[in-house]
C-alpha cells in the first residue's frame, strides 16, 4: 500500500512540474510577441537539435533495456547483439547532432538513423515471432512474459526522430520544409503523437501485469494519451486556438518530467524487491524496467519541437500575407 506521505510527495511533484511548465510557456510567449517575423533557418536547426535530443533519449533507453533483456536471455541468438550496436550508434549520432548548429544534413548521421530504424523494424518482427511461436500464440500471458514488442519499436522511433531532424536541417530560404509529403510541423506532431500512444500501450500492458499496485502507475496511461490527442489536434486545427496549444505544451512538458520521474519510481520498485539494490544483478532483471520511462521524455521533446515548427509555419504564413 502507498502511504499518505508518498501520495502527498507525488501531488507536490506534479503540481511543481505543472507550475514550472506554465511559467516556461509564459516566458516563451512573451519573447515572441510584437516581433517582426522574418523566416530564419535558426528555428529549424533548434527544432532539429531538440529532435536529436529525443532520438538520443530513446536510443539510450533501448540500449540499456536490450542489454538487460538480452543478457537475461544469454544472447542465445547472435542477432541479439545488433540492437546494442545500432542504439549505441544512434546515441553517438544524436549527441553529435545536438551539438551541431549547421543547417545541413550530416553524411554520417543520416545513414546511422536509417540503419537504427531498419534494425527496429526487423527486431519488432523477431519479437512478434517470439510471442506467437509460444504455446497459446498471441495471448495475454505471452505478451506479458515473452519478448517485449515495444522495445524494438522504440528504436524505430529513435531512427525516425533522427531522420526528421536531418530533414529539417536541409531547409532553404523561406520554404516550409516537408517530411513525407506533409509540412514539417504537422508531420513531426503526428509522428510524436503516434509514438506516445504506442509507448503508452506498452506501459499499460506492463502496469496491468503489475495490477496498478501504486496509484502513480496510472499516470503513464493517462497523461501521455491526452498529450498525444492535444498535440495531434493542435497540428490538424487552426493555429488561432491558442488555449489548445497552451494546454498541449503544458501536458507535453509534464510528460517529459514524468518520464524521468518514472525512472525514479522504477528504481524504488527495484529497491523493494528481496535484497534491494544489494542484489542488483537479479533485481534489475526481475524488477520494473529502469530504462523504459525516459522514452516518454524523448517523445515529449519531439512534440515540443513540433510546436516550435507549427509556430514557425504560422508566422511564415502571416509574413507572406503581409508581403
């Protein structure tokens, strides 16, 4: 059972996060008002660097999670080393991209991200085969305890975020960059929203297995879907709906905070197992997955980058109208 003290601390932390997010949004809005807009590649590069950061967080989560899970499986298949290599490469590419302020796609980062995404697709197929070949096929028991479908899918998302980042760096002049045929803001927003929903499904499956013993376990299955819905609606509706975009940004910032806080909760869950952290070799494998929650942070950062792109596209449309 959760004590009242723990519930109070959770409430205080959530309130503080919401307050900081609201204050941050207000400062951002005040800086942008009353300024004469001129299309700038700086916004695109900043958004690209944010996407690099999100891709790096997802790659880090995959690297640590796959290392634990595949170590538990004794690396019986040599292909189990592949996600460790590709996710590490994606981490390095993302770190480089985060520091890179050049408005041009990198010749090395691009293929690394594509390779990471392809590895995630193949890994999802392997994990799906692992689930379906067991007695009972695609059943709840096999989804709970067989190879997790969400882990390689996170590598796909890491590759996609990095690919989007490199496309944004190739913007020229005052043209609105397009990714997969859509304006960049809308495309990134819909991709981030879909990723949040998929990550929520994986978290919901594992928390359902844990019978939602802690009330905080409901947060990853409530806040991210709502953030995804608001983000997608913001991308598909009129940019004049400022309250909607304000709520979307606020909830995305809370989701980003929740991802790191979730890692802390998982660390507490590991500590409560028999032997605690002194028995870390066993409890890291048997307890809640420590690297998983920051995936929400990476996708929330992508959603915030999408909002910057949507604002840029709105200002660009106004600039063209005035000129």
